C-alpha cells in the first residue's frame, strides 16, 4: 500500500519496520478525539477561507460516517497506515475523493497527535476524578459506620496510642484529597490546545487557533509552536499524580492485608472481594488489596519510563515520543479499575470492633496519658516519662498492664498519683482527651466529617466544570 507521505521514497517500507513503528495497535482508542479534532480543524479552515465551505461540509460529513463505522465495529485498522490519523485520513479520501486530502492543510501529525492526547487525557481526568471522589465517599461512609470503634494506633508498626478507627480511615481521606488537588493541576496542564503548531514552526496559512480552542473547549493555546509539539509535561504530571495516588492505595492495601490476617483479625473482607486457594480449602485471600499493591510498581514504572524517554530529546518532535501513550493508557486503565474496586471492597468490609477493643486493652498504649497525668500535676515531662517507663518495666516483670496496678503500686513510682489515675488512663479517656484540632477524639473526628463533606461538595463543582470542559 502506498503511503500518504511516500512521494520522496523509492522503496516500500520493510514489513518489520512497519510493525515496529506502527502505533495503531494502541492509539486507535483515540479515534473519537482524532475525528473531533479534524472536524474542528475543517470548520476553521472554511471559516478562514482556506478551503470552501462546501468542501468542509463534505469532509465533516465523511468524518461523521467514519465515526459511526468505528463505533459500529465496521472499521478495519491497518498496520501499514501506521497510526489512527492515517487510518482515518485514508478512509476519508477513499470515501469522499480528493477533497479529503485538503483536511491536512495547515497541520502535521505532530500537532494532531498532541491534540488527540490532550483531548483523551482531559476526558479521562474527569472520569478518574469521579472515581477518586467515590472512594473518598466510601471512606467517609465506613468511618461514620464505625466511628466509635477504638483501635491501637501504631508507629514503627508497634502499638503507640489508642485511636478511633474512624480517625485512622479519615487519614486516607486526607491523602486522597491531596491527590484530587494534584489532579486539578494535571487538568490545567492538559487544557492547552497544541493544534496549529504544525510540524514545529507554525504554518503559512492564515489559521485561527483560538477559534479551534473554543470549538474543542480548551481554555488556553500553546504560545510556542515547538513547545506545543514536544511537550509531554502534562502526561508526566498525570503519571506523577497517578504514582502518588497508587502509593496511597498501596499503603491502605498493606493495612487491609495485615488487618484481615488471623494474627490481627481487625477486619473481615467480604467473600465477593476475596479468592480462595487451589490447594488449601481454609484460605480466604485479600487479592484485591494485594493486586492494587502490586500494580503500584507498574504505575511507578510508567512514570520512570517516560521521564527517561524525555530526558535527552532535542526540540522539537522525535519518534521517541510515541512511547508516551502505552504507559499513559495502561495507567488510566489501572487507576480506574483500582479506584472502583477499592470503593466497592471498603463498603462491603466488616470491622471487628471487639477484637480491636481487646487489642488496645492489652498493651501499654495508655502510657503517654499516664505521663500527661503527671505533667498536669506539675511534674516536668521528662521526669514523668521516666516514671512511666519504670512503671511499664515493673508491669512487664509482674505480668500486668497499667490498668491492673493498685493505687499503692502507682504511688511507689510517684506520690502525685491519686485515685483518679485509673479513670485518666482508660482507653476511652485517652481517646477523647485528644481533642486538639485534627486529633482522634470523637469531637475531632466529627469535625473531620463536616470538613470532608465541604471538600466533597467543592470537588464535585470541579468535576462538573471538567464535564463542561470536554466535547
């Protein structure tokens, strides 16, 4: 098959080279964006008098029939035509004749592919943002459902202080809120029109790039044509956002996996989100959490791959930049799957309140509150720390917990202890006493719920804007 660019060549492209350089196997998913961009471009060419109105109408009608063919499954993509742009253009000229060749006036595949990618990612940002917000909502729901459940808080994976399970879960809500903020930055970097930059230097035709931007709902236009065709910062920003988001999902996955183990038994995942063993009948494996944890490395890899690809490229376009899409597409698919299945898994998860409460009753996580008690009696904190440390050492040797000590035993360590010490170091007291802003007290967690609802409302207005900002 002759190439649309083949006039300069005396030989046909080697079949192996065709297969190696072709991108149609993965960029065909941008067919709708490619056609929408071409319709806007044809409309602009007619508006600027570069082609006749009748020619533009014929081109646009032909593009619409091709769109219908693709969506009906009646379109065969050909490797010999290299990419989504050439496949559509070849079908267009076959269908409407030579006038189809006028569509490529004043543009290059360099700015055309950049446009398609910008448009595709803009659309997916809205979809990912919606799924991200749903996961945030799921976290709020489960935190509210179990808002009074007390559990051990950990540092270094060692029992530290008693906290509310709801407080622990809302920490992940805060992480995802920052992820949403980063996603907004990705949108801003993606919402820039590259079309009209040509191959790298612009065009000699009197085009109107801002008109195309309005047609395709871009708020900005690239100021430099060389930057327009070589910029992949917006994809890197997306992959960076995705990597941090997956890191957060991997962290909660690690805890879900630990908590669902027999050793912890803090939670029970629903059967619908687990699998069994082919040889061990008793097994119930947390596969969703494990897969999300595993897929995190995959997303990290896509970020590093594109950073490595882009780091040595001279201006402007280079074929290396074809490597931007597969990692982006795979990351989009991975994020959408991970976010949706995770929200479903959390909503179905059960929390073992009694097990968590028993765990926090049989440890020394109330030791800090015992020290705080002495500080409030006037003892400097460092001395109070030493007193409590010796008390813990005594309990360990006597096989006791702090709550097991008698007042006489307390007074052996400090005369400042009074009969109210046992009330002061009760688990519930320890939790509710931490009512500083952002703390784990019931009042503090309820305040977090209020803030979370305000955040979700504001985020929804952003998502509504993104919907309006896509064609």
